[in-house]
């Protein structure tokens, strides 16, 4: 939508948006993100993973023409690719953009598809971070499905974040609990990712995702036996943040 006023500095807008919508519901925050002139041009970035269908469903009710960016790393589970097509069709999403890594870069850096074994951070940068950054050019903001209950650096999550002064990240479900996510999916009879019933509560690329045992953290199956906890999409200035952001630190 056209902007009523020019966009100001990202941090200024983030502060104002958090003050304005701090006590609003997830649906209200999402609706405002789609319509507030100070958010700007926005896209939803979705992995079509275990809980992605919640935001996708909300978007389909508010504005199914919203751009949805789906990162196909070319190392995803076949079940994820099938689920993506099924959900997009069922919700009648009209602008799903499948984002893939640059073929020339993959040829040069990971032609044998084994980079994830020697340097998983470099693999994520090649197959996720770089393609997403390119796809987000031209957008002022993007919507994520991150939630505080997912622990670590997400424990102090706000609705609106400053992404290195470039654009705003919108986290409508920041305050939702696991139970709230499950209830929403049940009440709206939303389709589950087929791998969830097989012990995959958090789903990424096939080589780097394993089933989770009872009592483990839901992200324990991501990059198991390594210190890696994030793919890089939610890094700050290219650096991993292991834990809640210190109060007053730059977002």
C-alpha cells in the first residue's frame, strides 16, 4: 500500500510501533503490520514448518495477496515440499515466491552437497541467509513466526525488531505459548506437517534435522551434537546471539 508519510529511521519506527501495539493481540499486530504506513512494504517469510500454518492461515484471512517467501534450500525433506504446495493451495495464497540459492554459488561452494558436514554455518549462509537477503530487497519489513517460548535469544522477543537498520522484523506470535499454537491449529482444523507426528517438532533441512526424544527441547533435533542453534536468518549483524539480548542493546 502507498505510504502516507516517508519512512523514518528503523529504530525510531520500531520503538513507536512497540509502544503503540505492546498490549495488542497477535492478530491485531499482524493486521497493523499489513496496514500501518510506518511498517512499509511487508512480506511473510515462511518455512512451511511445524507451526507455520498459523501465520499462513491468519494472512489468508486478512490479505491472501500478501507476498509469502518460501526458502527452498534444495535440501529440504520431501514432506516439506509437498506440505508447502498443499497448504498454499488450501489457503488460496496468491503470491507464494519460492526462493532458492544461487546456482552458480552452489556450484562453486557446495557442488557435492556436503558443505553442511564440514561447515554448517557456511551452508546456511549459502542456502538460506544470502537467498533471503536478496529476496527481501525492496521490502521494508518481514513477518516471522518466532516465539518467546522457543528459548535462547528469543526469550526477550518484541513484536517489532530492528534488523541492523535495514528493515523491520515483525513477530506477531512472540507472546504465544505452545498450547496457544496448538489450540489455534485445532480450532481452525489446520493441516499438520506430516513429520510432526514422527517426532520432528522443529523442521529444517533434512541432513541437519533429527527426531526429538520425550523431554528434550523442541529444537534439540536441529544441528544435533553441535553448538549451532540458528540457521543465520535471525543473526544480528551476521553474528549469532546465544541468549536474551542485553537490555538496551541495539536490536
